[in-house]
C-alpha cells in the first residue's frame, strides 16, 4: 500500500453521538481508579468538558453526579456526605442542599415547611457508573436528561484480578484524537522509546507484519509472537509467549501478554477533559509471573517515563499545529488512525439513525519497518 493521504482537520458539528469538540457520547469513559474514592468521600473529575463528582457511600456504593449545585453553582464535591432519612446524600457546602445518588434533591434546610415547594423537583444530572477490577467508569449519554440504563455494554477486558498491581497517569496537552493516534502509532517506537531495556538503537529497523482483525467497536492485532527485540517480554515470560493488542471506541487500548503460566494485561484509558487536555491512565494487572512483583519499584517509573515520552512528542507536535492543521497520513503505518476516524463517524451515524453500529474493518495484514 503506497497511497499517500492528507488529513484536513475539520471541526465536526454537534450531532447525536458526537459533540462539537469531536468527543463521542453514549459512551463509557474511565473516571478514576477505585482507590481514589474512599468510603464516605468524593472526588471531582472532568469528562468531556463536564464537571463530575464521583462519590462512594459508607456502604461502598459508587455514584456520579454533575458537580454543580443548581442553587448557587458551588461544586458538590466540596461538600460532605450525610444521611437523610436513611439514605446517603451529598450536601452542598454553601446552603446545605442534599442530593441523593440519583441526583434528586432530598433536603433544603432553609425551607420552613410552610412553602408549597417540593425539593425533589430539583435535580442534578446523574451519570451511570460501572466499577470493576479497581476502575470506575462513567457513561456519558448524549441526552443530558437520560435516566435509564445504558444500551452500550460497560467496558469488559476479560478475567482480571480484583485490583491493578500498579497505575500510572499523565495528562497530554492534546485533543483526544491526536492522543489516540499518537499512542497507537506503530512506527515511532525506535525513535521515541529507544531505551536500552526496551528498544535500543543498536537493534535497527526490522520489517513488521501484523495480522489485524475487526473487534467490538474497534480492532485487534491477533495473537502472535512478540517482536524479537522485545527484551522485556523475554526476561519476564521466557521464549514461549504470545501477545495481542486491542483498541475499542471511544479510547481504550489494551495489550495482553501471556503463556501457559502467566497473563499480563496493560490497559490504557483516554479521558478527554478539554479541547487540548486528555488524561491518560494506564492500569496493569497480572497473574503468575512472580518476577513482576519484585520489579514493581523499577517497572512503575519505567512505564511512567515511557508514557511521558509520548507526552513530550505531543508537546512538540503542538508547536507545528500552531502554524498548520493538516497532517499527512500514509499507509500502512497510519491505517489505524484512519480506522479510528472511520469508526467515530460510523458511531455518530448509527446513534443518529438509531441503528446498530457497523464495523467495516476487514481482516488484513499490515506491514511496516520499525
């Protein structure tokens, strides 16, 4: 494939399934890791430019609301959790209005009881949540008044331990689209990540051929032997090891490394916080591979450096984007970027038409030198 293409950046119009900023709605996003939300406490997060409060009751229930009290617009996350008629509620620190996990106001302390005013007529937006394996996801519906159950399955990455072994996080100064394309680009590794322990320059460039297949709302590199230069895999797992890589809308990428004795999964979650701000969270779980437990003090800073190298490249890219918006994409190394844009358009079209999502990706083998 020698076709050369130029991408002309155009800002999409807001329509069902996608915002004017180009973020997908009716979709699940990582809000935070479970350990960040202690019982009886809450944290503030920004998802798709929207302020959210993610809270956990004393009984362990997790819920998420719009983090703005409708009275005087103070963040509810700055308040405290109190019990109201046997129910956990979040109390605004300004005037004490209390909101249940469904977003309905349960109490307004200033009312005397003589007013013909029902506090439960006041509501803040509620976001469906899903907590699994140490991560909390929120569903951002296209309709802000949506109150039902999502028709999109919550993220599922297969069998995992109860909580990740370690988590690293960074913030890229990039639109989510640019962050996605940068993280799944296959040709930058020998130039950006040329550490001695991963891909030393002495290895040189080698021909890569990878089998790609369509997957649920995305695609996957089918199970295969890892590259011969992936030293870290061999050190931990030995020679008999296979790997597979998945991408799923709106922004989940996970890699599974396994053999008959061990399984490691690293999940990268992209959460858009603003037009040029994307939070990147990487969670790593494993079973077996006892050497990895000993390596955590070393592996964590190594992974953090690896991710920051991608963030540094985004910062350099921004210098060019100040003067030029169009990028040149070529085959085969940019096919995944094209798939991503194609699937985003299909997602918006399917949500607007009220029909099933159609993945038009066909099984193929992509080739490049890296």
